[in-house]
């Protein structure tokens, strides 16, 4: 009995350490981005709360598909999502302190905003740690649960991937600079490239983990069922992330559409890549 408890404790602490490592790896690019420090210190509370509240159901679903521990019901997935978010907060706080982001005289609200803003990618990394920092039984579990959820799981993984990559790129000024330089024809070409890249990532180029086109389906059918909705998901996620970071303030429709389409390219690639990882 004692040996069984020790083995269970060892598995738990190993999973927790792996989750912390995944949180650090996934959040490191943002944690070393000065724009994120500035946005975190000045972000309006309702935007920050919207990001955290909107992300939590995604973390619960991600725990179901590929969490850092085996789970058997919604309550366990919810608890694992909460643990992952806590790990993301802890990893963000530790690394921001290590990088000297908390200068003397910083207000607690500013420090909390900086930490909380970067916790979501850390939480995603914590939950994906089992898939990426590989454990052999993970593949069977992920495949089984994705098969159970099928089409909904495909769209869900796209949301997660789009959110993660959009979070990493949206804070930079270059998104706005690029959007201002593009005319209507460039934007149309950007949309076409985004759609082709999404489709090729999963169905056309035979990457490891790619699903391949469903048997008996046409290229157009697959594009309409998976690629087009996935791109729409990427654009919606891009708009929401830009809103959280305050990048949409004061923009009329045309420049707003341009900045969403520019961020939509990496978000679309993130959505496609997530379907290969999960």
C-alpha cells in the first residue's frame, strides 16, 4: 500500500514538474517581450478578466483532450485547468521577477496585470506538456478523445492554437506597421495565403501528425468543412486578442479589418499546427 502511494505521489510530482516546464517553454517568448510588460501594467481590468474568463473553458477542454494527468470527468478536467492556470501564474511571476520586470515602486495592480496577462500561454503550455514532453500513453489517449469529439474537437484545437500564436504576436507594433502598408490586393492575397497554408499544413503536405483528407471527400468539401471554418476561427480569435491588448481602439472598419487579417495569418498557422500537435 505504501509503495502504491509512493508511486502515485511520484507520478503526480513528475506531472507537476513537467507542467511547470511546459509553462515556462510556452510563455518564455512573451515573458521576454517588453511590449507585454507595458500592456500588462496598463491593461484595463475588464479586458484582462475577459481574457482569463474566456480562456478558462478552453483550458478545461484542453485538459480533457491532452492534459498533464489522466482525467475521468468534467470536475477533474476543471480542477486540472485551475491547476494549470495556477502554474501559469507562478511561472510568469517567477520569470518576470527574474528578468527584473518588477522595478522598485511598481504598483501591485501593475505587477498583477503583468503576471495575469502572461498566465494563459503558460497554462496552455502546462496542459500540453504531456503531449510535447512525451509520454507514450498520451498518443492513445489523445487519439481516443479526439475521435469521441470528432468535428468539435477539430474546431476546438484550432481555437487553442490560434489563441496561443496570436497572443505571442499581437502585442508587437509590427502588426500595425504591416497592416498600414498593405492595400486591398495585398490583403486579399494574404487571405488566400492563409487559407492555402492552413489546408496544406494538415491535409496537403503530409506532416507527421497530419490527419489526411477524410475518405471519399473532395478537396472543396474538406476546405469548406475544415479549412474555411478554421480560418474564420483564427480571425475571430485575432480580433478578440487585439481588443484585449487595446489595439482596436479608435480604428475605423478598414484599418481594423487590415490588422485582423495580418494577425490572422499567424493565428491560422497556429490553428493548423495545433491540429498536428494534439
